[in-house]
C-alpha cells in the first residue's frame, strides 16, 4: 500500500509540474498572440472596447501594406538591422575572444591591470560616452552610414570578460599538444581553442546579436537618413504625434522578432551548453 501511495504522489507531482509548465508556456506566448492578432486586424478591431479572441476579418493584406508603405522603408530597415547585427556579432566575437585569450594565456606582467581597466569601463554609464562618441563619428563623416552604426559598438567589455574567464579554465593539455606540434599562440587559438569553444561563442554571439538587433538610441541618432534606419527606428515611426498606425506597428513588430527566434532555434543547443560552461547568468 505504501508503494502504491508513493507512486500516486509521484504521478500527482508530475501532473502538477506539467500543468505549471503549460500555464507558464501560455503566459509566455501571450505577447506573440497579441502581435499576430492585432497585426492581422483592422484599426477598429484593435481599438474596439469589445474584445474578440480573433479579429472579425483577418487582414492578410496588412503584411503587403507594411512593405508597400513608402513613408517607412521597412524592407531596407530589416536589411540594415541584419547587416549591423551580423557584422557587430562577428566583430565582437573576434575582438573579444582574442582579447580574452590574450589576457588568459599570454604571459604579460600588466595583464591583470589591463583586465581591470576593461572591467572598469563596465561601470561607466553609456550616457557619459554617448556625446563624445557622436562627435567623433560625426567628425569622421560617418553619420547615416553603416560604419557609424557598427564600428563604435564592435568591442564589448562584457564579452571580453566572459571569454577571459572561460579561457582560464580551458584545458592546457590541448594547447601544450599544439605547441609540441610547433603552433604558436595565433594558430593555437584558431586551430585548437576556437573549434573547442563553440558553445561559449554561440552563447555570447546570441547575446550580442540580440543587443545589436534591439539597439534603438544610437541608430536613432546616427541613422538620420531614412536609408540608414534600422528596424527599431522604423517601428518608432508608426506611432508619432501626427499619426498612429497600430495595425502596421503590430505586424511590423511580429516580423521583426522572426530573426531573433530563428537565431535562438538554430543555436539553442550550443547556447545552453555555453551558458553552463561560461557561467552567464
């Protein structure tokens, strides 16, 4: 009888966990439902006091209207955001991983001082460096250019910190074997360290990609021409003091999160492994 009672408690616990997970999943999916529901509805369905689970008439034409809208170059904004996010992610991974590997492995008596100086930049508010950075970018003639949007954001002190901490725990035996084969620091990094550090690269790269894709203030200031708009700047243009286009705003927001979902789904396994190994919280 005791065993039957224990089995019943185990089954009840599993059922309770399942119900809780389903409830949390539904709660997580509510914002996505709202985006799709309002993005495929008419303005009067969105603002109506009488809520319906689905709009009275699904407006698939809202999607084509979004890309045909001449006042907001949304397709160009998607392309700009994709280029900025990809290049920023690749550049940050390269620079931060090289810096982290050098600080963790290359003997240098001032390595700790350099590392602490890099960490110190994390305590400097972004607002403090915003104006000087803009003046520098403007003096170089990079306003409304992809260079102005990308170059100032290429190095990340946080990414450097994560890579340095990860490489401190990297197996030295692999590097020693590479040096026995005559490889220096540079070729050891490329041929041994990088292939064995893909999870942490995926984890850090995903964080950098999401940050670059969602960046708003810097692209808003630098991308003064419409041809340099990013997705976030384009989204803000649907709601102004003169006009509010809610259906376009919602469908545009739904389209803009698709790349983020694809990145997460493609690199999910490596992201989880990278978080476990690097200690990202």
